[in-house]
C-alpha cells in the first residue's frame, strides 16, 4: 500500500510548469524514474545462500593444522616507528575492521549497504567492580551470530565466525592473498595491511598506552587453538644501524580445553566450527572505536533512503552501490542506543571512510571499481576519478524528480537575512565543486534534470544593444525558446548567449527561410554596398539583403543588410559594422566615413544611387591622397642631421592645383538634393583634439596605477589584452624576452621570442635582417616624434612603446596591453625591403600604427567600435593639421 501511494504521488508530479522570471515555459512531461524501495523482507533463501558463501570461503582457506609447530616466532621485517599517515587509532582500526567486514562479506556489493539478511543487535551493561560500561554490537543472520564487537573503555574484542586459522605465511612481506582480486567488490581477506596497523598501533601508543594485541583461532573440529601475540623485539645497534624495535609474532598452538569451549559457547551459541577472536588492549581504544570507527564504516549504518541520490539497479532493494546524501539528515546509529552517533560525512570507497567530503557534510559513497583508494597510506582518491564517479551517480539517479529539487537553486539563489545569497541544497555546498560537474555534464543537468527545452538560449537583462534586441525578437518569433537569466543563477550553467551564437541562430533561420526561393538579380543597394566594400578591401564579403533583417550584421564571410532604401545614415551604419568585424585599412575607413558625411545629403527620403556612390568613392580617394601628401611633405630641420638622405621638404602645392575644390565637388554632387554647408564639418575636423587631452590624462593615471616594469618580459597571452573588446582581432603571439642589444640592432633593449633571442645572444642573428631592423627603428622613432609634436600630451604614453621581434608571428604589427605598446618589427620587414634609410611612407605607416594603439590605450574595452574609431581619427587628423603649412 505504501509503495502504491508513493508511486501515485510521483506520477502526479511528473509533469510540471517551469517559471523563470516573467516567462512560463510549457509543461515538459518526464517518464518517472523515481523507484521506491522494493520490499526488503528477507527470505530464508537469502540467509541460506549467504551462509553457504561463508562455508565455501572456509574451504578455500583450509590447510593441515598439524603443519603448525606448537611454538614459533615469526619476524615481520617491520621496524616499529611512527608513520605519518598512521597517527592515532583510526588507521589501525580501519585495517582490523576492514579485514573482518571483507572476510565475512558483511557488505552487499550490489547495494553498497549492509547485507539485507544481517541484523544488528546492540546492548550495554556494566562489568565488575569498576563498573566499566561494556557495549556489544552483534551481526546476526537470523539465529546465527556472524560476528560480534565487544567494546570496553580500553579494550576491543572482535569475534568472528566462519574464520579458519591463518597460516603464518601471512607475515611474509608482500605476500599475495589470492582473494584480493582487482575485479572484486571486496578488498580481500587478511593481507599486508594488518602488519602495518599493528606496527603503527604499537609505535603511536605513548608510554604504557599499549597493552597487548592478540589473535586467537578456535578450530573446533580439530580441537585446536592457535594464539598470535604481536610483540616488539628490541635489537641493539650494529655498526651504523641504530637500536630499534621490530615487530614479531609469537605463535602458540595447543589443544582446546573445556574452558576454551565454554568461552566460545558463551558468545557463540550456534557453535560454529571455526572462530577467530581479536583482542586489542590500548588506552581509549574502545572510545575511538565507537566515536571514530563506527561512524566511518557503512556496515553499521541504517540510512534514510529518501534523502539519498542513489544509482538505480535491478536488485531486490532497487538500489545501486553508489550514492550521495546529507550526513546530518541521517538517523542516529542503532536507534540512538549509543547516543548521537551518526554516519560521518566523507568520501567512502567500498563502505570505508577515506577522506573528507568534497561536498560539505555529505556522504559520497562508491562501491565496485569505479573509484579506488590511492596513496601508500590509503587516505586519498584521484580527483578526476571522483568527478567521474559523482557524475555517474547523477546520470544514473533513481529519482530525477528529487535531483531536480536539489539542483533547482542553480536557477536562482534565495536571499539571506543579512542580504547575501545562499542555497539550502546540500549537494551544492560548496557550489564551486559542483561547477566542475557542470563543466562535464552541463547538457544533462539543463535538459534532463532541470527540463530546460532543447535549443534554448539564455539572455540577460543587462545586455542591451540594438542587435541583441532585434535578434532576440527575431528568434522568439521563429520559435526559439528564450529564457531570461534570473538573479543569482549559476553562470556556468546558464551561460548568456554571446553575439556570435546569437548571430549563428539568426543566420540559420534566414538560410532556412531562403531555401527554395528564387534568387533575383542584384539590386541597387547591393551594388552600392559592394562598391564600398571593395574600396575598404573587403570585396570577398557576400552581401545578403533580407526583408527579415532590421539592421546590418555580419557572419563569417557574409554581410546581412535590410532590404530597403539606402540613405546616408544606413550606409554609415553598414560601414561601421564592416570595420568593427573585419580587418581593413583604418585610413580607408576614416576617409570613406568623411566622404559619406560630406557628400551625401541627410534629407528625408533620400536614396543613394550608384552615381552617388561613385562620387563618394572619388571624394574618399581625395581625402586619402590629401592626408598622405600632408604626412609625406613635412620634415623638421633638425631631422636632416639624423636622416641626411632626406631632403628639406618643399612647400606643398596649393590646394587648387593639387586637389579638386570641395565646394565644386559639392555643387556637382548635390544635383539630386539641396546644397550642404560643409563649414560645420570642416570646423569639427579642424579641432580634432577636443576631449583627447582628458582621455590622455586618464590613460596616464591608469598606467601609473598598474606600475608595470618597462623592461619586463611578456607572455604569449599579452596580445589578448589589446583592449580590443569583443572584436575578432586577437592574433597568436609568442612569449617575448627582454634583451639588451648592441648597435648592430640599434642599441638599447628589444623584446624577442625565445628562438630568436638565442640567436641574438650567441651573435648568429642574420646581418641583413639586422640592417632592416635598424632602418625600421629609426622610422619608428621619427614617427613617435611626429606624434609628440602634434599632440604633446602623449609624451608619457609614447614612452611606453617597446620594440619587439616575434619571429613566429607576422599577423600583427603591434598590440597594447593597457600599459605598454609593443611594435612587432618582424611583421614590418617587407616594408624595409630595398631601403637604405627610412622613407617618408615608412614613417607614415608607423604614425598610423602608433595612433592606432594609442587609441586603444585611451579607450579601453572600446574594441574597434565607433568610440575607438573617433579617437583614432582625431589623432590622425591632429598630425595632419600639425603638418599642414599655414595658408597664405
């Protein structure tokens, strides 16, 4: 009846609605995997099968007891000395108890719990005049006593049935017990561990704490008793070997007498044929057994299965050997007869505590061979194997509804009284450990446990941009589940969709919608944009107009634009998108934007024609030529001493003979609209440093706070600090080492990658390349002086320029890490080809490079967006204005 009620309640909750923020998702049915515990009533067949297993075990271990001498002393070869990992009583008790538990197969390898046919009986009474309390813990299989623990304050007696006397061969170092199989669920019988335990127990017992350690074997059919006494033998110093104690075992054999038989009958009324009795007399050993060992051995537990996350198995109890659970929620052991003893939290392997739990106050129990104990002291597990074992429990959970309830705080974390954030789920404490599980099984947790719809994307209210707004609405209209990220949600599980992922989803829908539709001929908008892309050096881009697109965006090699009329603002928007997403010449972009603003009217209803586009391109080329001429024609008098081959600059030709007059261009361009007044535009360009000086002052302050060593080495990740924002401009870069160079490379210090640095230091660097580097450095110095004369406030920022040579990467000319600018001369070598001294065009290229990186320094995290472009353009124009001769 209880099973039917549990099943009914589970089935009624197998389909629920998920509410996140203001959005309610559709109910998602789940076939219930919640399996209540099956009838655990033990049958006579279970008991009989278990007893037969123990009897078979005895037969494997039988050897003729007549071969054992009446008295012998066997040396174990173990020196008695303290062992770091075996301090206290716990390590020794662990070995002795493990031998008993494994030898008698008290644990069920299929369920990871005590065998269902075993019951525990506990009783407490007083003994003798001292009124010492005696606690007895018995394991019974119906009327048969399998083993018994008799606990006194300073003595522990372990009596176990179905145990044949052990051969003295067990004392041999490294002896192999064939019952210890690598594919066995048990650790095996008596092996090498008990010798280390005996040694540690004697060594760690100070003064007279250690009394005795004895094993007694009663072979009733042979009427023989064997007694093993573990003792320390003192050996005097010899030569360089110090005095020490070694562990030896004194073995005595005698015939069973009536006293022995009565002793066995008193504790073993079923009169088993073979009994072993271990007596451990050490100060406070009984207290350690009850307070430390019992809570750390699963064989003593009776758990609240409803609180556990267990693996599902097809056995009588419906449980798997691996499970996780809250230790604090478990019932007191032995129904509280021994006080408030509960299972101790920790990591358990085959029912034995190994180390502290990775989940706070939790039981992490694993059976079988999925997780093994590592370390000589048997007190640790492999981190990766543990993660694998935990994820196995979660993926094979017998109650997904319960697991969903435990993991629901990952959606959002509740507030605390002090205003902080907390979670009441024991499995998420600490959440940092569970984050490692999320890394492995994110999809399983999202879709199978929390029942998030497949294909969902997670969005945040913090992200606000025109593209995100449009893309979110577009995807929602086309059936993509959009789930708002709630406050306090786990950031590793609910990862906010980035712009690229959002773009991919939109593009896939656009492609699906376009399937089967006939492609038309290119319209005017495509042709116009194509012309501008070719001018920017982006002719390989595929222009895709679409009625579903409200604003321009790019994806891989495609540029998606709205299928509508092109006015000036829309063209500038498209050009900005191209420049921010793709590599192109910055000076071409600046020239094109200036030409668009000066050429096209801003009137309502205007549509750019192909003829207008040609006029814009003509104007852009004029702007580029004018800027180039200004930079080439200027040379200070004091520069001729450093560059004697560079002649004094001639006064540039007048604007009327060299360039087409702007007013005349406007007259011809504005035939289709009213004439534009360009005075305001010219005024803006003539005051390019407006606001720049404040940005420079802020950048200098940021640099001072960081206080980086100007001659420090740079790691290969430094390029990622280029303040490029979300732009896809990151290039591979090597670790760079600072080296002082001689005059053959221009003197001073340079940054080199590791291989090139070696050739510089051993004087094997190619001379021809060194000559080019000298020319490039002179040109770089001249470009820096040119920027300084134009914008004097950049002095401290220009001092951060470092000369680098990354011989493995020619895909970047420079980068800025926020505090320094590094110029990669390896990428600039082709520009020095055939030069014997710095040319004007080479100096001009470095001016563009320096202002490019300075703009990144002034506008951190602006990427190559409009803010950065505006800053860069102002700096370039400042240099142009400084070089422009005074009008006459």
